[in-house]
């Protein structure tokens, strides 16, 4: 379906991409979204800061984000015309909320995708040092763009296999750890693999309460993308079944993939013996005698980075489509190709991501710059998560009958929302304690301020008023067979 030429009837989110993602795709996308490269590469530093208590840190973050996911699930299923977070934020809070959420989420994934493309270049150089810096970026973008442009099913297939690789790697690590513990494996340094390693070197909290707080500063970044399953719901063939199933399994996935892998590492290697600058996955497999452990883990992290880039292209193109449908972005981004993919928004996303190339040649400070940028992105993700919770509270107030008839109610309701928002406030406080993350707290208000200035101009345009009036009308239209296969 192509975009209308009428000035008073712009396309809306309902006229969007077809539902081409199966249950298999949704379940693996949910898993992939819950497993970031931060687990593979950043968990060493988190362990050095928090010690064995890092296990509790990941459990606490997962616990609170589960309630955010449940709120998102009830909202998306309360009205199947909601295709993105920006949709229900605009409908329930107001057009400004849709504008802020949509553009913030778009920026989150643009920055994350650029960071991952830079990382991919680094991983490629691990094997082929002579490869030009620009080549991996161009190749990955071309592949991801072409596969996304053909059909949404291709995005689902890519994420399915990327997630499967991550799952196999983590399960292999857990099994290896269990075998090494049962056989009381002794490392060349004389460390014996045993459960007592979890508490026999300073206890569970060797650095006290502030060590645990420091763990939150880094660990929360590993969960970025956990909400991705919400952006795929619009293109799921049977969202009323697949979305609850994917969200309900989040706690189990966190226990297995995060807690399970970290416990395996800490049992085999005492926490003080773990190098914060090295991936503990590499160290673990190397101890087990796996030939080319660094290359194996490098491949896994490479696929994880490609998965994030793929998700970034998918998410930003859909969010740009939704923003255009609401009048918060140029209408040309509502154009769909013959198979229902927002190809114009896809083109813009790919072009913006080519900014990775000048960043690659920016100089020696590239790593420091990206530490700051990704910190800003993570704070923006927390902003989006918070707006999901605020939208839920507005939904409970505005449409109590929808909540009463909901088959997928959020446990804890408004009280749980407030508890999660307080937890996010705690994380922001934790980020203010370190200089490198404190700087990102200054950048966040600057971004929101720029959006505020842009909104002042956008809200005054006649095209926005017409588009939003159309959007509101469509949000109130009865849903007909939206949840059926097809």
C-alpha cells in the first residue's frame, strides 16, 4: 500500500507493514533483545566492581524490567492499532509525548547501531588487520538494508539465527562450567573450580553497598533492547498469543542466560582473578582448553553486534514511519514498497548510519567518545521505558474498562509502575557517581531540550494538526481481525 496523496488523510500506523513475523521469530527476537554484547564483553568489568553480588544486580534489573515489559504488553494488546511506543504515548498522554518518545527511540537505535558498526569493524580487524576501516560498515549496511527491504520475514530470520548463536554460546559456557566444577578443575594459577568461589574471597559483597551500586552503572546497559519485542508486535501474525508468551518468558531467560552464565564463570574463576579488560567468556573457554577461544567468542560477539545493527535498522525505520503517520516527521517517510516495508524510512536510516565511516577515522579518542554516546543512548532507553510506564498509568485512568476486559493484565498495576520508576531514579543517581557516566547526564537534558524546541515548531504546523487528528480517529476505530493469522 502506498502513501495517500491527500493532504487531509495521511496514512497512519494501521496502514503499515503486514504481519509477517511468526511465533518462532518473535520468541527468538525476545531472547536476542535480552542478550546484549554487554554480557559477553562488559561483564568482566561489572564483576570487578561488584564481585559475586553482580548476580543479584542482574536479577534486580531483570525483575524491574519485567514489569515494564508487562505494562508494554498490556498496552499494545489493549488496542492493536498501537504499533509503536510512540503510538500509545501520543494517544494516552498527548501528541508531545509521541513526538518525544518516537524521536528519542529513533536516536537510541541510531547511536547504538553506529556503535555496533564501529565494533564490527574492530572484530573484522581481529581476523583481517589489513581490511580498510570503511569496508565492513558498507558491507554490513548493504546486507542488512537489502534483506530488510525485501520483507519483514527476512529481518525475523536474521534475528532468529543471530539469537540462536548467542544462546548456543551461553549454554555451552554453562555446561562447561558445570563439568569443570564437578571435576574440580584446577587452573594453571592454582585456582580450583568450586561453588565456594562464590563467597570465599570477601563474601558475596566484597566491596560493600557501593560496590553493588557501581555494578548497576554498567549492568543496566546490557539490557538495552529488551523492549525490542514490542516494536515487532505490529508485524506479528498473532500478537495476542505470541507477545504474552515472549514477555512471560523474560524472567526465565534472565535466570538462564545472565545469572546462569555469570554463576558458571564465578564458580570456575574466583572473581579477583577475572581481568576486567578481557571478556570472561574468552578466559573461561581458554581455561577449558578450547582451541581458538578468542576467535570463537569474537565470532559470537560479532553476530551479537550484527544483530544489534539489524535491530537498529528495523526499529528506526518503523519508528520513523510511525512518526510520519502522526505528523511528527515528513510525510514522505510513510511510503511503503510492494511488500509493505517502509522503504523510504529504511533509506534514510541506512544513509544516517553511513556516518559511522567518518567516526571510524575520527582519531584516538573514538573509544572514549563512544563510551559517552552509548551512555547517553542508555539513558534515553530509560527515558523511553519510563514513558511506557507513564503511558500505562494514563491508560488505567483513561480507559478503566479496557483494563478490566484485558486478558493480559500487568501484575501490580500502578503501584508496580511507581516502584519501577523509583528504581530508574536510583540508576540515574548511580550514574551520577562516576565522572565518565556523569557527563552523559548532562547530555540527556540537552537532547530533550532540542526536542522541545523542535516540538514548538512542529505543533504549530497545519500538517501536524491534520495528521494527528487522523491518527486519533484511527486509534478509536474498531479493530477487525487484527490478531488473526495473515
